């Protein structure tokens, strides 16, 4: 089927009281395994690419690739730029056929974050593209202060103001997570999440899902998180599976054979993440 806008997928998830995984991929295989698994499970999915990976697959190529893969399945598939750093990169993704956008200027002061996010929202809405913004600092998991210091967390009143002033369709919030591999166990501020969810009326996103205990993730889904971004864990698993297969020495030393051998264990891993967020009714 044709690509679905992320906002429509997330509204559907909200009605089902479930969460959609936003997977970061970077090439044909890493994207195809995700979409194939989504079709097998009949679970919607949002495909994303981090701008730093466009040196591997240009945004226009990634957009065309995901669009083609989505047309081969019946399950809803979204296409979103992950952590667009500025207006120019977001517009590059627009030209590449992306149907949803994320602008992340959350590292800037509040007023500048509002200004730059609103600029992207205005341009994208003219083209029928929905936009995710971010408020609060979702930092790096190798720096404990980034996910332990509540000064980095999203304030309820500021979330309301940010949504009103920018017009974002989707909001990524900070409640105790960070990007990468944690050096100590994170503890989600579920009370803050509930307060933000009650004060706002748009889908909420949790970044930094890799390494968060499953019981905390389930609690977050139940309290209003409609999209979980998943990148580090997926990329680590890709490396782990490839390394294991090569060490076992049971496949020919050809890249094509390695990709074929990786497909089943990677789909099993993807399936487990999808089912965590979208359990069977």
C-alpha cells in the first residue's frame, strides 16, 4: 500500500492503546527486514533514517526504497526523517519523498527551538507533511547526567506552550532516557509522562528505547507513549548477528551469503521488539 503519514499511524495506535516502533534503518536489507516482519505480524511500523547515515544511503534513495517496499505490503508503513538538525536537511528529505518529518533543535534554548521548529512545521504543513518536534534534552547514554538530571526533562507547561506556538503534530519528550548504550539503569519519570499526556492532545514519542527495562516501557506505553524510537539496539544486533555468523564459519565468505543468513535472526529480533510495543489483543 502507499506510504502512510506517521500522524495517522500514531492516531490509530492511540485508539488501540498501543505503541508503534520507529526503526532507524540505513540500507535496503536493514529496511526490508523490518517491513517484511511488520507485514508478517500485521503491525504498523514507521521507517526512519538518521541524517548521519545518508553517507551510506542518500535521503532520496532511502525514500524511494522505502516507498517501493511499502507498496509491496498491506500493513501501514510510515517514512520519517529522524533528528533532522535544521531546515535545510528537512527540506532535503521532503524532496526525497518523505511523508513525515522530525526537526530536532531541542539542544537550543526554548525560544530558538520554537522558532526553528515552527519554520519547519510551516513549510511541511503546506505540503501535507506532518512534523515531530522535541522538547527537553534527550542526551547521550554514556553521560549519566543526561538521563538522571531532571533539569533535562520536559516541563508540562512548556510542552503545552511548545505545541501551541509551533503547531507540531507529534512531540518527543524527555522523561529519563538517552541515546546509545546506558552506563547505568535508566528510571523513567512516569508521573511526568502522565501529566504531559493529560495536558496535551497529540501523540508522544520516547527516544532512547534501547536498554530501558521492558516493564518500564510497557508502563510508558500505557501512559501515553505512542511511538518508541529504536536505533541503537537494532544496529548493535545487526553487528552481533553478522559477527556470530562469520565466526561460526558455516557460510561462504561472500557478502550476499552473509545478508541471506542474517535475515531470519534479524526478523526474529525485530518481531520481539514489535510485539513488546504492540502485543496481541
